[in-house]
C-alpha cells in the first residue's frame, strides 16, 4: 500500500504520516518525485489504518499495490532510479557502456583490455573472476586474484568495474574490489545470495534467468531492495526458446516493458543474448533504440583463444570501438547522451 502526497505537502505532515505508520508496526519508505511524494507501507496493512491515513492532512490518496513486488514497482517509485557511481550515472540520460572479457585471465590481458575499453569511450570494465559453467570441467575463473587484477586495471585506466558473484560467502570479498556486483542468469533466484546482496552496500546488476518471466525478475530484484539496497539494475540477457541458431533469444520488448513496470535501470546484454559476434552490433543498436539505459558487451583481444571458449560472442577491439562510434550518433536520437573519447586508430591495434 502507498500513501500519495503532493510535493507541496509540508515535511512536518509527511513525518506525522510516517509516525502513524511506524506506530502500527509497519515500515515506511519515502520516495520523492518531481510532482508527488509517495510513502510506501511495508507489512500487513489493516483497513482501519488505511482509512486513518486517508483522512490525515496532506494525504491525496491511499492506494493498494496489487503487484507481488512493491519496492521495485513504478507505482511505489514513480521517478526513474538513477544510480550514481563515482560520477557515472546509470538510469538517467547517459548511455552507459560496460565492456571487457568474459573472464579475467592474466594481469596483462585485463590491463590491455581496460585500456581499449577506456579509449573506445566505455565507462565500466567487465570481467569474471568466478565463472558459473554448465560443465564441471570448464574453466571456472581465477578467483580472488582475478578480482585484484581487474580492480588494479580499472583504477589505472579510470574505469568502474563489474564482476559476477556466485555465492553469499563471496559477496564481501567481491564488494571489496568491484564497483558493481553482477548476479548471473543461473543465480537469479538464489534467494540467499539476493538477501546478502541487499546488505552489501554495492550496486547490483541482476540478470534475467533464461526461463524467467518479467514478474519473476522483478520479484528477484525485490529481495535485494527489501534488504535495504536501492541500487539495483535489471539486465535483459536473452531467454531460452526453441531456436538453436542463436545461443538465446534477446527479448527486446523486455526493455520498455520493464521500464513501464519498474523504476529500475535496464541494461541489455547482446553478447549472451545472441551468442554470435556478428549479431552483437545490430542488437546493441536495437537495444539502445528500445530505450536501454546501458549495454554490457564482451570484448577480447584474442576471442578465438579465450580461456572460457565463449569467444564466438566477443567483439574484437576494433569492432567494439566502431560500435561505440555508431552509438555516439544513435544515442541523441532516442534521448540518450553518449560521447566517445577520441583516440588514434593505432590505439585499437593489439
């Protein structure tokens, strides 16, 4: 249930409303927008309390939210959430590009790729230190050493970093080194992990499960939000369908639908979403045209010999740079801002 007040409602009246909510054993969460202030009630609301609140000074309306996810709902939080990480704002007008390898392999590899991501105009370095693989004998990542390598490369080249966390036990160590923690598709409903991320204090990129509905994704986000972490991004990374030509089917309609249902930023992953290098460029552009707040793209200096074996979906550095140049032209047409750093052509030759 939410209590709706005007932005002209005095702060004293808003605090009176909050006191009544808390007096009745409920939690109050305040969301201030440009036109109105919404106070969310968390807990079982008695109809008598709802009617009491409706009669209070400054209250315009009391509305019951029927969705199973409350904090993630746009009904509760009408304004877009903008996550500010060291000056990079995710969820606003700026298009944010996250680029890098599927996995951190060595200090030289991640440093080289970080330089290329920065030179092309990206703001975030991606890379996995822990890799959830379908087969137990596949490369599983280099672990904590990889976190340190990526943190040093990000700091050296002025990039934020994002890495995947797989278990609750590794949340604290990943949060120590990375700016953004990623939840992979296989862990979208790992509820112990989601609860832990709600208390970690770091922004979270939550990937959609490959068979998950929009409601299931938003309810997974609700676990993190309910734990006290408001900085959650949703990631569309493709769903499993009957089509075998692509690794997954990138659901472009998810981008505007999630933005209608929720206030959280939406990021698109055209690399995992297609699994084919030649499709990453067109699907990146289509994602931006559909309204994505950002993209997370695999790029490797030698993708055909990457340790994960997923090189077929990774761009070469020159392809990554060319794509970002095109996005610089496309972004303003769809209400986004994005500019690449100008770098000589030889900067992209490895």
